[in-house]
C-alpha cells in the first residue's frame, strides 16, 4: 500500500514550533492531574514501596516504547494529524476515518470535559468554595465550559499564541512539582529518616492482578505523550525536531513522576498515601501548613489548565487533517487568513467539549476517553510494521530494539483494553464506548466511503 500523498494547495499550516515549544506541548499535555490523584489508588493496590515504584517504572517504560516508535514514524511523516496520518498511511482510509470519528464522537470532547472539570474544581477550592456541595457543584460545569472557551480563544489566535501559553503553564507545573520534591527531600526526609521506604516489599504487597489494575492508573497518568504528533505539520525542521522532542519530553515526564513518588514517600508512609486523595497537598500541608495546600491547589489548577490548552492546540489538527483528506466537512480545513490557525476545527472541538462537560461527570468522561483512545494508540504504533515496507519510508531516526519496542507497547494497549472488558465494573461501559467507535464503519460507507 503506497502512502497517501500530501494534500495540494495552500492550506498547509505554517511551521512555527521550535524544539522547546514541541517539548512543552508534550510535557504540558501529559502532566495533568494524574500524578496528584493516581498515587493513592496505586498504593491501595500495591501497598509497598518497591511494588509502587515498579508500576510507575513499568508505566514509564511503556510510554517510552510508544514515544520511541512515534519518534521514528513522525520523523518520516511530519504531517498535521499525527496518529491519524500514521493510521491512514499504514492501515488505510477506513481505520483512519474511524480514529477521526472516535475523536469527534468520544475522545476529544471527553478529554476536554474531564480536564476542564478538574480545573474548575480546583479553581473553586482556591476561591474558598466546596465544589462537592450545591450550588457550587453546578458551578463546576459552567466554569469548566468557560475554561474550554478561553483556551479555544488562545489557540484560535494561532499556534504561536497557543504555544506561548503552553510554555508558561508547563514551566509553572513542572516547577511546582520540582518545588514540592525539593521541599519533601530537604525538610521531610530528615524528619522521617527514610523509614517509609522499608520494608521494600511487605508481605501481601504484590499480586499480578493488582499490579495490572495499578498499571492502568499509571498509564492514565502518562497519557498525552502522543499529542505532539498531532501538530507535527507545524513543527520547524520536523525530521530533526520531532524525534528529539518526543524522546526528551517523555523522559522528562518519567523523571518528574518517579521523583514525585520518592518525595511522597519521604514524608508519608504507604498506608498514609493510600488514604490520601490528593497526596501532594497532604505532603505540602505537613511541611508548610495551610499555605502548602493553597500552593498545591494552584499548581494543580495551572497543571490542568495547561493540559486543557494543549488539548485544544493539538486535537483540532486531527479534524483539520481529516477535512484536508476529504474525509470530513470541507470547511473544517479552513485556515484563518490572519492567525494562520485551523479556526473552524478549533471552534468545533471547543463546542463539542462544552456540550460534553455540561452533560457528564468527570468519571464518565475519563472512562470514555481511556477506552476509546487505547485501540487507536495501538494502531498508530503498530503502523510502523506496515510503513517500514513502503519504498518511500525514510525516517531520520529508527526505534532501537525493533520490533520489541513497538510490540511491547501494542501488548500493553491490548492488555488495558482487555482488562476493561473483563472487569465486571467497567464491562458494559467499555463495550458501549467501543460500540460508538465502531458505529463509524457504517457512517463511512454511507458517506465518504461510498463516494470513493
């Protein structure tokens, strides 16, 4: 199968993102609320320092396997749309359309809704309101919708404006995490004397099934490393920049996550982490008192706002690429004459996010997002096996230990999906979400597929 040629005409978006802006897109899209919320659930399933670190390291290695594979493919196919382009060139137009359909029907709107809901909850907390109580529980939806619209305006004004916001929020969130880590190691560790790190693996702290469930939470926290590929068409010197940014950004996320868990254990025991819904806030409260809680709340708020901005910087490019390939409504491929942004795609994506956030809860949104994105991550990474057979495939970087690295990632993705289908608590919700994605098959043949 030969690659689909790039669309003709002057609709290409200008390449404005340098290396560090690309790294900021990846880091900013990945670090959201996961590192602040996931440790409690992971520690509950694996109540020992060694098993806890093992699951974070495993999750990081799987994310790195995906990033290394995309570093090769993105260097060879540096086009707007990222994973959509990889699926299209590797597997054909129908699977690529299904990815775009799933992004429109579930993935992008659910992602925006979940992220903006977390931002709204923490903003209300910082202002002194309890978002779990009426009428503030209703305010969450309105504040979340407003946050989506604000970040849409930033990105409407062009990739450079969106990237500037992304750079600033990424520095703030990464710096906030580093501050918590340094504080915990400098003040907390001398107080506990490292007692929380022993015994490394208490009896009953590890089981294969529990490890698998904990890995799901860790991989959720690492999600976002692939978003950079969606704006590949706007990255300067892409054959050089994209592989470097994907690898640097993913390694930076892995490093900060592992250091954060070291910091948490430096102050709190595993049993205390298990009972802590927001472990970073509890660590800061022990070290700084009430101002520490406010600092962490502001850090989480900035973190989720940056992730929201990154989602509206990257996600609309999928719909833009679909429209350029004539697999979607043609106006979605329009470029703003002044700001050089895919403004119709951005407005459409923001509108979908607002609709979802007004109608659904955080848990419903997050579960739908994870279920829908996993099979397409697997398809995007597995495209490397097809692309390497194409005569025009000439990547500037080749994934090490091929084919083990991409196979490991595909296996992890299939495991996540299988686990969700086998778990009685998530089986029907997972099946329903996958059913919505597969509904794209008849839609394809009744519309763009029939025209072909």
